[in-house]
């Protein structure tokens, strides 16, 4: 797995302890963690904020900029 090679020894040991605590193998733990990160990224990209209505001062400034 590519993630294993990019991880430092300390990080790999930390993730191995977390996997053991959850009752999983390290590979299964990392796959699950990767899938959760991908799902969160999809949710974040899908949820677009609603455009905010301009406030009072913004509207007044916009009116002031328009020619008579």
C-alpha cells in the first residue's frame, strides 16, 4: 500500500496501535480511514454555501456607485 511507504515509523506504529485497539489489521484500518476521508471530501464539495444577501451598507454603497 502506498500510504504505508509514505508514513514514518512513528506514524505507522501509532496507526498500528489504533488499529489494534479497534480490533483490526493495520491495512484494514488504513483502508477504512482513507474511505472515510474520501467520503468527507465528497460531502464537503457537495455542500455549497448559500449566497448571502448583501447587507445594508453594501446595498447603499452599490447605489452610491451608480450614476444618476
